[in-house]
C-alpha cells in the first residue's frame, strides 16, 4: 500500500474535504492529512490520520514518516517551507492561479505595494515571497482541478463527484448563487438589477405566494450587503435569502441540495496578488465543483468558456431559462459517480508516484 501526505495549512478546506472523502476507503493508498487549525475546524473527518500542523512544524512531521507522494493543496504563502519540502520529497502542488506561478521577482516586488501592504510585507520578509515562481518549478508535478486546464505542464487531479441524495419536490423555484458576495469575482450588480426587473415585470397572479426564491449563498458585507438589504425591501413577488456572517457547511449543503439551478455570473477576469487571472483559462471557479458535487445545472455568464453540458450560458430571459432547467434532468452519475472518480483519482496518484 502506497503512503501519501496531503498538506493544507492555508486556504482550500473544501478541496481537502473532497480528497479525504474520496480516499477514505481506498484499498491501495494510506493517506495522512496535515491541516492547520483553521482548516481542521472546517473538515469533517476522523482523528486517526489527521494531524494538526503549521509552517513551523510540517517539515519535522514529514521526517518522521516515509511517504511515496506529498500533495500540497495550496501554495500561496510559506514559500520557504514548501520549497524545502519540494526539494526533498516527491511533491505535487495544486495550482489555483496559473498566472501567479510564473510571476517574476520584479512583478512580485511591485505588487507588494499595491494593496494588503502589511500582509504582503510579511510574505516578503518571512515566507520567501520572491521565490514563489521558483518554488512551483521545484515540484515534481503541478496539478489542476479543471480538466480544461490539462496540459503537459499541468496534470488533472479528479476530485469532484456527485453526492447521491434525494431532492425533495417543491413548487417553489429556488435559485442559488453560491460564493462570497463580492463584485470582484461575480457580477452581483447585474444580479440585483435582474431580480428587480423580474419582480417589476411580474403581474399579480403570475407569481403568487413568493414562488421564486433567490439565495445568496455566501457572506455579504460592505456595499453588497447594503444593496441586498435594499433589494429585499423593494421586492413584492420574490423572496431572497442572504447571510451577513460566514455560511456554515451545514447551511451551505442544505441550500445546495434545495437548489433547482445554480446562478453563477462569473466575472471574465479577477486578480490574485494584484495580477490578472482569467476565469476558465487561468483560474477555476469553485462553482464548477459545486455544480458537480450537488448535481445541479449551472447558468454561467455568456463569456465563460466551457464545453461541459451542465454549464449553460445565461439567456436574456433568465427566469424562463431557470424554469426550463428545473424541469430538465441531467445524469451527473454517468460521469461523476464516486466509484469512477475514485478510480481515476487513484490512477492519477499511481502515475504521480511513478514519476
């Protein structure tokens, strides 16, 4: 049996959770998980193979055991630490922002002063920020979670499978917009405007008893929170739900299961470390994994590049599009059932170990 260490001491708890769930009954691999306290609190797992860790501990922890492969879930900080690990072990990094991996030292230096100055200064002085692109080069393999990004340089790591649950039938049309409510990554201003337009054009009798519900399934704050509260007060025929605190995993799962359709108005571009990333080309949206995991149609912005059948470009009459999709089935289990995804994942891991 091959031994793997999975490290997540920074950000992506949901990815670590997916890996853990897929590998928990593997007969070919034994996996130890090294999580920071922040990540461990978000993970649903047993305690026997989950270890509390941080950048000051992880190197010593790895010395105590012999692993065939080490996977690092996020490399957005602690560059000195991850470089030392990559130089010594068979290591693969999951990449979330492709352009970031190639930034020059000059670009990294220049971007330190653009925003979050104190935090970025810490990355520079204490965590080896300027060696970031070199750290990625040290890894034996770079991994991506969207198959569209697969290339000779980036190997696809299949981690998304569809959960098998029974959706309760509901006359109400439930549209879920998953993700933090921030204009930087999704066009929420257009969503607010569209919902107002739908409500305004709804004649009494066409929409009765608040039969359409929009759920903003992510923390809203600042100007976006104010716009949502103003929107809620203005609506007659439509119900909205929103959260001013971080959404718990229980609430997230509850609403995702209730959803008829996901609405994902992804911005064409965003920034990571003050550098442009392009959704669908250099950066994956988590909404893709959400759609697969919960087996939901997802309506994306028209400019989002995708060849997946369940990712649908938004139409002008979006409410009619939602109604049609609510009554249209899609067989997610055909390509994303747990057994086949686990098999593909284990085949990928076997190949990574043999590199």
